[in-house]
C-alpha cells in the first residue's frame, strides 16, 4: 500500500494524506450519510504501520481529503 502524500517533519511528526474521490462524497444508509468506512480503515492502517517504525513516524497522523464542489464538508 502506498500513501498519496506523506509529509514528514524530521524529529517531530508525520502526516499521511489520502485523497479520495467519489461521485457522492458520502455513502447513504437508511437516509443517513457517512464517510465510506473503507477509507477510514485504510488511513488507520497507514498511520498504525508508520507508528510502528518509530522515530518521527511514531507521532503519525492521518487526513482524508475529499474534493467537493457542491457543498462544504467538515
């Protein structure tokens, strides 16, 4: 597995950014919207594997990035 973007600050931290694009940013389940759970598991996997390396990667953080044009997502 390869991350889309990894930003490292030597001796401090690591940020993993995974970019996702779907026709519909959210999935619907019983009229409720939620983030695609597979994306959360993927970013979690990246971060946990990096933390195991130690060093700056020990303080890894993850970010999912969804490009949207018709609404704001927070």
